[in-house]
C-alpha cells in the first residue's frame, strides 16, 4: 500500500469518526429537544385540563367538561396532544381526537429520538373517572429531522470537501517523493544523467539536492570507469598484437627454418635418417599450425584485412571444423558499416568468448550467431548481436560469472553499449549485445 493511499485512508478514518460523533451529537440534541417540547406541551395541557376539571367537578357535568376539553384541544399548542376523558370503568366519555399532522422522517431517526413512554402520557384523576393526556411526538420529530437534515448535509459536504482538499494536498506534497522514487529507479538502471527539479519544500529539497549530487558523482564515476576499461582493453589488444607479431617473426620463422632443414636432410640421408627427418618435418608443421592458431586468437589479422563479417565467418567455419558434434549457424549480413578498430575487435571477442563457453560448458548440439543492424525512427543505428545455444543452460543467479563473461561486459560497456544474459537449466543460454554506432563508425563500408 502506497504512502499516499495510506495517509488518505487515515484521514478518511479520522474524518469519519468526527462525522459520526457530530451525527451522534445532533441526534442527541434533537431527542432532547423533542422530549422537552412534548413534555412542555403535555404539562401546559395538564394545567389547563386540571383547571377545567376543577370547574366542572361541583356540578358533576361531564358533558360540559367534554365540550370544554374539545375546545381547548383545538388550540395550536395542544394540537399534538390527544386528551381523553375516561369514566370510572375506563369507557371513553369524550375528548380531542385531532392529532397533529405527521412530518415524514426516516425510521432510524424516529427510533433514535422517540421519547420514552412515561414522557408521552399523563393521567389526571377526577371524580368518577380520569383524564388521560397522550402526546404525539411525530410532528416534533419531523421538525427536528428537517433541522438535522440541513446540518447533516452541511457536515457531509464539509467532509467531502475536506477529503478532496486533503487528497489534492497530499498528492502535491508527495509528488516530489514519487519523482525521487522514479529517479532512484533510473539510477538503478544506469540513467545517471537524470536530475530532479526542486519541490519548494525545504526538507525534501535537501534530499533532492543530495540525490542530484549522487547521480552526478555516479555518472562521472561511470564515465571514468568506461574510459579506464577502454584504455585497459586497448592496452590488452596492443599486447596481444605484439605477442602475435613476435610469434610470427621469431617462433614462426624458427619453426619454418627447422622444417626446411629437416626436409633438406631427408632428401640426402639414408632411409632411417630420412624417416626421422620426416618426423621432425611433421612435428614442425603441427607446431606451426598451433602457433598460427595462437596468433589468430591473440590478434586476428583477417579482421583488419577483410573486415568484421569475413572474420566472423572464418572463425565460425573454423569452430565448426573443430566441433563436429555441435553446429554453429552464422546469420550475418553481407555488408555492414565499417567500424573503428575498437568496435570490430570487441564484437569479434564477444563471439569468440561465447563460442568458447559453449564448447566448454553448454553440451549443446546447435549454436546460432545473429548479427544485424537496427535503426530507430531517428535514424540512429545500433548493432545487435545475439548468440544462443540449445545446451544445458544454468541459473544466472546461482552460478558465479567467470572472467569471460565479465570481459564481455567490460568490452560492451567501453563502447557505451549494453548486454544481457538469459539462461535456464535445460533451456539453453542466450547472450545479447547492443552497441550504438554513432561514435564507432568510419566513413567507408566493409564487405
């Protein structure tokens, strides 16, 4: 449950409690008013009827008393009362039968404010009978309901208005916190360029200022790390290039010389020595092949001479030749925009490392390398590389990433790109790399 919703629920609970207390106070006041009004009317009627009864008592003229009571009952203050003259045996001798008009009020309100029975009935004894005064509170309850209804309408309107104001106020007050949460989420995903505007609330502005400083520091650290990674990769590739040249110039020439001498000796020697010379020639050829493979892995010269597409094709063909139990499908375009040297070698190394991992760990029967160029609506181009296999897979959250995968991440990050690894046990592995081409292109194009 969000903070805004929780605060709104708390305020709604407080306002509801206040509204309930106000309604209870209104109902209690209305009940007291009804009781007081009914009691006052009954007491007034009782005093009048007592006087009439005393005047008629000496003559024992019940008819005159009935006529007087009926006339008195027509007076406005007594119209909500019923006055009955009862004989000694309880028979009705006469009285008022008019009752005040009922004013509609909800049943729940009537039940809450209806007076007790003892407040509605009074008996006045007289010779040979009695006079009963019954009060009808319906009219008073109706009048009280009209007043309470207006007050309830005002209270409910005030409650709704207060809730609306609180909802808007909390929305504006908590808006900066929501933006701060979104900003933190952006930082979590590497969007260090985002900055938050001031909110106008000093306490929150202090937090926003610290957030902006943090995002700026993280952005600078990321740029510095990317520059360092790019420099380290460049130094690494330069060292590999140097080692490849040394192997070619020194060890390669020495092996070639040994092979030439062995061939020369074999042509002039007897059969036994010629066989040994042939063995030396064969071993020299095998060593030279291994050295050439090492030179290719250290620095693929074909990448500089023929371009990325051709270099990937040769690498995949060579991989298929050495792994008969697993076929690698090459899905690359015939032409691509020409990359600078860092971008070319980075993409090449990613594919090389991915295929090495497949051979060592995947136990796959098929691999697919897809290289394509994506363009968005703004004309910006992105190189999309995907390497997937149908091997045993693994759980990325439980298996520690080795140097190879970390190297892939460093190379891609150095090019301002992004990469992802998805895998599940028994469901293969997929590596995706996206490299923006805006800063990694040269003017020419490669075949």
